[in-house]
């Protein structure tokens, strides 16, 4: 079969769109040599066609109307990089309906409407590439879909939001509070003016929904993911974690055991010697355990013009190869159909170790009252830190527990809060121990 040029249209010319176009234009010759045929960027659509992106485009390539791409019979691959749910969803569905393959970096859209998009693509016999939707330059989608296809994935632990990781790294290394670290992230361009999606854990949950779909066959279950951000973390808990030999990270966690699959995003204490504890700044890392390969770590930049643009180009080249080899649909995504034999485990039933912190009146009998309530809920204490009495009457009391059930911990803390010797809101952070 003679290889023919494949034409590309990009909708959305922001940061990722610019990186994608830059690679396609500046590495045109290298891409043709590697693919075996020309990959031609024919058109880019964006509502802003005047802003300087630092990239010289051929005359007439940049247009305002996305329909000049979707309606063009010569364009085979439509790249959606505008983000958000609408009109991105409508554009993708329209492109698929016209028989075009799609590449997208839109994790929010896939996490919430992936079923609709992939079913439409299956009916039309076209492909959807989404490598750039998770972890930027780390090829984690390809790794799960292709490289680890011979494995039953047992667990995924991911630091997959660079903004939150930067904030937590700064709080840990420099001892600043959350608001100071957030302002610094915004000043450097690592956090948006409205950082809610990042610091609230929502962005990580979107990405986890995609990873769990591929790894376990749980079909795009974003709404069922327990999601907790980092806004409630204090410098005091960062310090206690360090004193106890742990580091706090915002983790996206999914585990399969039997018919149950856990899906959760929350601050997590990891042993400071754990490999994920040393992933700092805006970097991402995904830790995967499979039954055949064992434990693997994938590390790199999780965002940015060129890392994410490179991931988009990877999908473009893969789909272009499939078009020219007549192998469209060669990779089956098991999560699209879904597995009826699995269920998402409720957060109240998960088992974990816990870090607990109280402000308690420093007088005899307080520790026994608190430990008595914990014991009545089958929670066993591993260690205790009780700070010396200062001028204030209430002092921090920190406990580390053995494995306990989430429901029991929540109920126990509700009872402890009622004690007259406890002031303020008890704090708890889940702990992931190596080997558990």
C-alpha cells in the first residue's frame, strides 16, 4: 500500500496548540522520515488570530472558524485543544460524524463524556488519541494500553497535578504556609488565577478517571471518585509528617482487589524514602504495579507547551500510521465497553493507616479518653506525639494508627470532637505504607 500524506487541522491555538504546531512545522522533515510519509499541518482555528505566539505560520493557515477544519474533506485528523466541555464536545462529535479521526488533550471532557465520544468513534470507525490528557510529556496512556498489555494492573499511584505538587514541595522545603506557596505558584505561572481545579483535586480526579478506565475497565467514572484537595493542609501537619518520617503528596490512587476497585484523590502521607516522596516541584510521576512487570515508575514534566505538544504529536503520528497501513482500530480500549464484574469501592469502606491530630487540653486522662474512643471503633494506635505544655492550654496531640476502616475513623473523630478536652476540628490524613 502506497503511503499518502496525512493532513492535520488544529482547533485551539493556546499553549498546547502552539507547542503542537511548533513541532509539526519545525520538525516536519524528521516526522516524515520517522513516519514514512508527509504529515501536513493544513490549518489552525482560533478565535484570536492576532496574538503573537512566537511562531511564524504560512499565510492563510490561521482562521477563526473551526468549521474550515471540520468541513474540509482533505483533513483526516482534527486536533481539539480548546479545553473545557462545551463547545469542545460538540466539535469532537461533529468531526467524528464526518469521519475524521480526533486527537485531544481534554481530560475534563473525556472524564465526564468519554463514553459518548468513544462510542461515536467506534460506530464511525475512527480513532481517538488522548495521550496528552494525562501527565503531559509522560507517555502513560501508551504504556498502559500497549507496553503493559500483558499485565493485570494491580495499583496506580499518581502525582498528576504539577500545581499542587509545587505548592506542597514549597511548603515542605521552605516552611511557608499554603497561601504563600499558592501566591508564588501563581506568580511563576504554575497556577491559574482561579486554581480551584488544581488545588481542589478535581484535575487529578479527571486524569485518574481516564487511567482507571484503561487499567481496570471502569468506564469513565469521574463522579464516583472521592476527591479531596490540599486547601486544608497546614504547615503544622507538614512539620509533623517530616518529624514522623513522612512526606505529604496529593495522590491519585486506584487499586483493584478481587471485584473491588478503589478510586480516590486526596493528600497522602508517604514514607520519606518512597520514590514518589522525592518527586518535587511541577513534575509528575505515575507509579504502577502489574502482576507480571512488578513495580514501575514513570516520571517527567506533566504540563507545558512542548511536553504536552509532543504528546499530541505522538498521537497524530500513531493515527496517521494506522490510516496509511489500513490498521485503524488496531488497539482496543477495554474500558470503553466497561466490565460489569467490577464495582467501585465506597470511600467509607477503604482500609488505610491514618495520621490524626487534635488540639487537646494538657491534663491527666486526656490521652486515655481519646485512645478509648479510638479503641471502641477498632482503631489501634501505632505511635503518639504529645507536645510539651506551653502558655496556651491546648497543645497538639498526634497519633499514627495501624490499618483501619475509613468509616470507623470518621465516626471516632466525630465522637472525639464532642469531648470537652478537645478544641477545634480534628485533622486526619491517610497514610500509604510501603508493602501495604
